[in-house]
C-alpha cells in the first residue's frame, strides 16, 4: 500500500498513513518518499530530525519558525496526541484557522511552512519524531499562546488530570499580538 495523504480542511495540511509492509518478521512503515512528496508539491528535503518524549498531559506549543520557515513531518511512534495546526500566512484564505486532530501510533501529519503547531500528549511515554525542512533558528522561532481566547482551541483538557506546560509556552504571544506584528 502506498503512502496515503488525506488533505484536511486547510489546503497543504495533510494527515498521512504510511506505506506498510507486514510479514512474519514484523513490519516496515515508510512515512517519507522524496519523489512522492515532490509529486504532491510538498517539501521534499528535511535537514533536521528530533525525537520528543512526552508524559500524559504535556502540552507543547503552538510553535512556529518564520526565518527560515519550516515545514514539518511529525510521526507518532508510540502513544497518542491531540494535535493543533494554525495557519499563520496572512495571504492565505485560511489565515487564522486551525485544524485539530487526534493522532496515534503509526500515523503522521505534514505541516507546511507558515503554520504554528502544538500538541497535547494523551498517554504517558508518547514518542514522536519531527522532521524539519530548515534548521532550527532561535531568533526566527516563536509561538502562539495555547489558550488564546480569540482562537478558542478545544483542547481536551478534561481528559487529563494534570497539565504540564513549560514556562516559556505559558508566555507566548496571542494571535492578536502576532497579527499586530505583521502590520
């Protein structure tokens, strides 16, 4: 079975089911194929990867990088996340819109450039791998506050007992502050 791309309500943002082959030895899952990504018009080069382990209730984000912009491919290796992707491109018809989805082991999401992304770990020892189209640049990176009342993201906080969030992520800007910076 080939890699399957399911476009979301926001153009360019894709849920991905990997190519999978199973036999008596186990399985192989392929999340990325340069030629297939090129055919879809998606970023086809990734220059950094990171493994992120999170305990249940850990909320990371909503993070983005503008200079240089980063597309991301996020694979769920184990556990489950509630993922949120927010369109930050002011010329996009979906500017300010976000897509929420639940992802579990064996699924992935492709997030194009000019998006903020965050997730809430729904299980202990949730492991994801992120591939980035450009190197991390702290000066070009920032984020949008996860509980911004203008966005009103429906995080499933009632499903967790303790929210774990970094002090840095608690201090991110609001979407309105982001829009003001664009002016």
